[in-house]
C-alpha cells in the first residue's frame, strides 16, 4: 500500500539475474526530504536498488513507488519523465570528455528543451552551488577527481530534482574530498531534496551521520524504514 | 531552441568524428546508387523512345499496280470514314518514285535500269490515338487487307513490340537491381550509424539517465543517415550526369549515330530531386534499423 508521506517506497521487491537473487523481498520507505545511506558490501544489491528506482530495470516481484508513481508499471515512453525528477551521481562521474563543464551540466536541461536563458541561469547556479563555477569552460579531463564529482553533482541537481541518488559517489576520492562531497550532499538535502547515497564505506556513514539502511545478500538487514 | 541546435550539432559532430567512415559510406552509397541510376536512366530513355515510336506509328497500305481510279477512290472513302484513321495521305506511284529519288539519290540508278516504275501507290495511315495498341492495329490491318485493290499492309509494329518487350525486361531488371542495391545502401549506412552509436554509447547512456526521450537520442543519428544518403545520392547523380554527357558527346561523334544524342535525355529536375530524396530516405531507414534497440534496454 502506498504511504503518502514517503517519496520512495519499496514493497516486497525482488529482483534476480540468471536465477541469482540481487534483491529479495525488500520493503522500505524513504520520507520526503530525508537523507538516507544505503550501506552494504559490493554485490549486496545497492546498485540494483538504485537502477530499479530510475526505471532502468523492472522488479521481478513487488512494487516500487517514486513520488507516488509505480515505477515498475511505467511504460517505456514514461521512463524519461521519471528520470527528470531524479538526479543521479556515479562513482565514475560519467562526464562527456568532449564537452565543457558547462555543456555537461546543461544536458538535463537541453533534453527538456529549456530556453537558452534558463539553461544559462540554472547551470551557473548549479555550478556555483557545488563550487566549480570558475571551471565552466574547462573540459572534464583537466579537472581533479573531486572537481569532476562536483560537476557530476551539479548535473544531477541542475533541474531541481525531487530525489538525488548517488551510487558510491566517493569511491574514487581521498578522505578530504569525500568529506567535502558529503557536506555538499547535506547542503543539497537541507534545501529540500531527498538524498539517497549508496556506499560500502563506513567512513561515509560517520561523516553523514544520518539514517542508514544496510543491505546484505539482497535483503535489508538493518534499520528498515 | 538550444535543444534543436544541440541535435544538429551532434549529427555534425558524429559525421566529423568518424570522418573516414563518413567518406567511405558516402562514396560506397554513391557508387551503389549510381548503378541503380544507370538502369533507371536507360529505362527512362528506352521507355521514352518506345512511347515516341508508338505515337509515331504509320500504317502503309500498298495498292495493287492494276488498281483502278474508282477503286482508289472507294478505298480512300472507306479509310477516311474509318474511326481508327486519324490522318490519311495518298502517295501515287510517281510520288513514291520522287520520294525514293530524294531519300536515296545514289541508289536511284538501280530503278532506272528496270525501265518501268516498280514502286506501288499507297495510303499512309496515321492511327487515331485510341487505336495505337499492337492488337488494334493488327486487327485493323487484317480487316483492310482483304479489301479490293489492297496488295499489302505494312507497319513498324514488330520492332516497336520488340522494344516494348526490352523496356519491360529493363523495368523488371531495374526494380530487381534497384531493390538489391537499395538494400545494400541501407546496410552500408546502417553500419556507419552503428559505428557512430558504438563510438558514442557512453553519451547515449548519459542522455538516457538525464531523461532524454528515445526520439531525442535518435534524431541526430537519423539526421546523420539522411545526410549520408542525401550526399551519396547527390554524388551518384553528379557521376551519372558527367557520364551521360560524355556518352552523349562520344555518340555524337560517331557518324552512324549522328542525331541520336538529341534523342537521349537526362533525368528532369523533378526526378533528380526525387533521386536525392530517395537516397535520404534510404539513409533514414538505415539509421532506423540500427537505432531499433536504443532506449529499449529495460530488463
């Protein structure tokens, strides 16, 4: 049953690949405006859960709601519109090397056919929010790992998503940069965006100091919503 | 409008990034479509010739040497009132000799040796437009051939029929060759687009993640296919035109075919435009085949 105050809700969700269970009967709620850590070792099912949330895959069983939408039942043509409400951040940044920082961050707005003026204003705002406005004309390869991750975060928040999902966002960063990125997520969360960070790093849990859901072998073993 | 600019720029970037593949694709498409064009050009010209000959068909009704003036007059009246006959001209024996003298001045002495004028009088009949089919002409010839005073009926139908047969075969060949080579062009362009997609798979993935619709992702590749097909067919058209002009010039130099160069013609502007449009269409089809699976990776 859908709980109105939850922005993300999983009800008895299972997903397997080649008969190997990636998620087994997972039920959890994440409230609007919450900052949640999704903890677990590699292969615990964190990435699968995030892929299900953005409609990249369908659950074998159970239901997934994001802002009241049953993601598992979305038609293929509806998936892009779901993704426009969700910002995604990856460990490997996934920035386009042949495009400038400005062009990379403007992509979510371009696909929504935003006006030139809107794109300029929102991209500059997003870059300023993550502290790399001065790098807007540079190409990703000329940036440090921490800066690239900031650009990736700017791209994820540029169109004001309701949810920000981050999959091992600090996996390629040193402890100092990790702390900066977690602070950035806290700031974004403080402005009202629900943040879900998947990580295997206990240091991130200490830094974030927020509710943690621990996954092991595809099931929630600690702190379900 | 930035999104539109983005799509056009992406298509251009695709073409530029894979420059060698782009050039190879345009050249191979051009040669493939030029082959189709050669068949098409031959077909169009032979069909024109067949139509022209069919329209120009003349039936010659040769008269017996012993025919009387009354019989000629009766025959003239019968033919004039016949609904198959659009125009009628009587050529007397003397007129026939005069025409022979004009047409074959060097061979005229052959007839002089015979003493008497051997050429028969005749009626030259132009059939009405509705009765120019081979069957109608044959039926009419049979009917008139039995009349008094008629020695023989002659018309150039046989080789018009033979030409029509050639045109029919050429039409079938053009369709078959055109289909096969068009499929080849689609495959060539499809493979080029597949390479472009492979080179930019990361970008496609990112676009999907930031909420691009399938159409948004596909448009640059469809544009790229249209450009490849359009450029290939335009180049093919240029090659055909150059080849056609060389052929026309050369054939004009050969005495036996003098005047033939005025009868052949290149595609009119509308057909040339359609040729390029078809090339673009083939390019788009090639892209579409390669793009079928994009955006449908949900498991």
